[in-house]
C-alpha cells in the first residue's frame, strides 16, 4: 500500500509513459508486418518525447509566452517576469526537433518498405526471410 | 495542468496504441494511429506545451498519417498479425 501511495499514484504519468514505451518496443521486436513495426517505433518515440515534455510542466503555470506591455521609451515590459508562472520551455524546444526528425525517420522507413514490397511482393518479415534464404548465394 | 483530464487522455492513449497494433487491417491501423497522434496533441496542449502541440497536429497527425495511408495503398492492406 505504501508502495502505491509513494511510487504509483504521484508519478502515474511516468508509469503510463513506461507502459507506452514497452508496448512500442514489443511491437518493434515481435510484430511480423513491417508497417506494424513502424507504428511501434512511432509509439516508442512519442513515449520518450512525452517523458521529456512532462519534466517541464509546473503546477499552476501558464504557457511559456511573455505578455508584452511595452511602454514607449521602455526597453523591457512593465512587470518583472516571475519564473514560477511559466512552464519550462527548454524541453519543448528540444522535443520539437525530435518530432520533426521522427517524422523524417518514419517517411524514410515507409519508403524503404515500399521498395521491399516491390522486390519481394510482401511486407511480412517471415516471408521476406524465407525468400532471401531461397535465393542462391548472394 | 488538469489531473482528471490528464488521466483520461493517458488511458485513451494506451487503449489506442494497443488497438493500432492489434487490428489486422493496416488502413484501420494507420487511422487509429492518427487518433493516437491527435490525443498526444491534446495532451501537449494540456501540458502547457502549445508549440509542441501544434507541431504534432500538423506533422504527427497530418503528415505521418498521410504517408502511412499512401504506403498502405501502394502495398498490401492485410496483415498477418
């Protein structure tokens, strides 16, 4: 019970990210179809991105955009910035890059699976492997 | 950050990821994967990461679903597992 109160309930979002990560990893390892493997890869990647973005969340904080109330002749806005009012934007910026790279990876992998389908006539891994074994030494 | 909304979205995320990996029709799998991406987009808007949310809505739920559907139409639609 103490385990639940101290480790599971306060950090439930981390546990769900780990579950999602394991679902994606199992799909990458155990699924037979190549498109299913790629869906698993995308789920794995989004679980990691979710973990990083959730680090920057603060209780009661707003979106990290400054209000500009620039007076003429003033260099900065009126009120000083209170850091606790804004979520940490650094993980957002880092993970923005990761999303774009992930889509590029997914597009390249899907293009490669189309080439594989044209060469072997199937997307199932075991059929492709048996066809590779049937071909003479190469 | 609203805890009840957070829990609902995370439970739906796990459910849609399992469905996307279990259906045998690959077109249905890619559409459910689009739903998964859109739920992640909602989760990020809820986590006060709006810039990541609209990138995910454009790139994750839009482009990756489209290229996945295009691949399914170029190749086989049925999957063995």
